[in-house]
């Protein structure tokens, strides 16, 4: 089945739904796909990610095995 046919089939299924909550749920799913996760992060989370990237760029790395030893 090609993309256009899949879209038409999906539209047909949606048109047959009589449950408003289900339609709202589908709408929410589609809207979430369009949002960038970065905009949903807090300022602190963004800063932590930026710091981590900066540390990696500066060569500050820990192997996965070393990390597991430290946390276990």
C-alpha cells in the first residue's frame, strides 16, 4: 500500500469514529508529532544537556562500563 492510499484509509477510519474522546486523543497524538521535544524541556534540563555536550566536546568522557561500575 502506498502513502496516499494509507492516508485515505486512515481518513476513512477517522470519519467512522463517533467517540469524541477518541478523536481528541488522535488529534493530540498528531499534534505531539509536530512539536519539538526541546521546547517542552525546562530551562534546567536544557542547561544540563548543553553542559553534557560541552563536556563531550572537551573530551570528558566515561566509558559505559565505568559508568555502570560507579552506579552499581
